C-alpha cells in the first residue's frame, strides 16, 4: 500500500509546484491581453470574393469559429460592438509540391488574409492592419484532379491557421495597451 502512495506522491508535488509557479509569477493567458484590444463584443466581416463566394463564406465561418473558441468573444451588430475586424483575401494559391507519374499527388494551399482591426481606446479610434499567412499541405490520389471539395477544405484549414497568427498579435497589442 505504501508503494502506491509513494509512486503518486511526486505527481501531486509536481502539480502543486506548477500551480504555485504560475500563480506567483503573474502569468496571464493571452485572452486576458486580447480583451484590452477587442473587448467581449466584436463585429466581424469578410469581404466577399465575386469569383468564388464559397471561399468567402468559409473564411468568415473560420474567423467566427476561431474568435469564439480561442478568445471567447461574442458577436454583435456593428453599432453595439467593442471592436470591428474586417478580413479580405489578399492571396490564394494552390501549389503542386510532388508529382507521381505526371500527376500531382501533393498540394500546398497558401493563403494571405488582410485584417483590419478598429477599436476605441480612451475616446480615440485605433486602427491596426495585419497580414495573416496560413498554409496547408494535402495529398491527392494520383490520376485524380483537385476537386472543389478538397479546395474548400484546404482553404478552411489554411484560414484557421492564418487566424491563429492573429491571436499573438492581438495579445502583444493588448499587453502594450495595459503598460500605457
């Protein structure tokens, strides 16, 4: 019986030490800092591409999922929001990476989104522009073409990855706002 207790005892000590370190060093999650910039109510929009409106819808869905899950924000009308985030597609490419017998079997989706964030701080309107890059590599069966379904899934994953690069930028901006 003492063998079981002694094998679990170091785990409890380790967890306690980690808890004390994070509490004593002043650690705050990045969402704490992003709240300083975007607040809790946000208006988010994506410019629609006339050539491919499906892609615009996917990017908007990815944007709202990323903000809701990663930053715990709610969406509101433009007039009632704490901040506004506007996205537009700057670049979208499907690059072949690997071929087999003359057929492309591996593609890379490269996506660049232009983000424009506006919020009011101390009565002054602040505007920040960011370029967000995301990519996704995916296989295609040899002798198969790149279908619309594969393209759309690749765009969605690339957009999520691009939006993941926005969160540290917002956290940095928020930490600078707190220091002022």
